[in-house]
């Protein structure tokens, strides 16, 4: 059986206070509270800006020993550079502190913008740059520039561990057998993204792990999942795990606070 991890995308949401987070819980305790109830979290602040090693270390130390974080790659790489000429931006990303997570570093998520269509050559060039172990990531990190000052760069890995990657696409030209084959050849998981029909939905397995993002099946980011929908996802997750695949599921329907409740409900169903 593969390992199943279920959680949420981000954890600092003001609208969750007094609902998922009890009234009076101080904000610095929210990660600890969420990690006690979920089995993984997706770090998405890393998408918007380079974080610090001290932040990653704090998140590592605040969570249980068997916890795992997925880390979202920077939008400078995916949305601004559109995967091209990203040797140094990738080095900056990995030097920013990602390696401080150590054994708690799970898959790395690369989310493409809706304007970026399928381009095999562009993808292959990007995939060839991606480190496949933390040791390789440390070597890559040493090529960082001044955007990550030397006094806050982390370019060493405590141990050499495998790294996994996942690609979330938002252009219809990716929903093809050719794209699936390309990701499989490069051992990159094709993200199963439930987006209320707005963006491509692809369920083909392309790696030894499955990465699922549940943004809402009725209304993007805002709708909760019904018990029947959660039953269907639980069946899919169990089936993938039965094939020996590790499965990571993250709820991103956060606008009205459904995400953590849906995640806990799915954890209960999978466990049962």
C-alpha cells in the first residue's frame, strides 16, 4: 500500500478563525493546531515570494515527526519566466530554505498559468533542471544570486533524500496523451485538479505518486464537497494507494472555510 496524506493548501486564513480555529487560539499556534488534525500541508507562501530558512525550520519544528509538507514553486519561475531561462531562479528557490524541512519535505508543486499552453521542448528543458534528490537541490542552490543573500541562504542538505515533482496545468492543450506520456517519461506527477470544470481534469498516473488538488467541484474555491463527493474521492485515493502509489491530497476550497473540514472528513473516510 502507498502512503496517503491529506491536508490543505495554506493555513493562515482570517475567515477560519472562530470556525476551524477555536476562538482565542493565537495565530502562531494555527499551524500546530492544523497539523494535529491533518497529515500534510501545502506551503503556498513560497509561490508568492522567497521564504527564509528560519521560516521553514520553524514549520518543521512545529509539526509532528511523521508530518510532510508539499512546497509550491515560485510564480516567478512558472508565471513570469514561464519555465524558460530559470537556472538561477530555481537556484534561488532552493537556496531560500526549502531544504530546512529535511525529511518533512514532500513533493514540489509547479503550477502553470492558464496562458501557458503545451510546449514539449519548454517542458523537457525545465524537467531536466529539476533536482531529484535533496543533495542535487543543495548543489543547485549554490548557484543562487543576490536575491538570496549569503547570510540567509541554505545550500546544504542534512541527508540526501529523494525529491518528487508535480505539475498542475491550466491550459486545455495539456489534456492529451502526448502530454501524459511526456510527464511519465520525466517522472513528474500530472496533478489531478478538480476545478469545477474550469481547467483540465486529468487522472492518468505519470509517477510513483499522485498529487490531487481539490479547488471545489461546484464553484471554484468556494464550494464544499458533499458526503457523496467525498466518498467518491475516498474510493479513488484508496485505489491509488492499493496500487502502491503514495497519494497527496490538498483541499484549496478555502474561501468559505470548507477546506479543513473537508480534509478531515476525507481522512476519516480513508481511514475507515
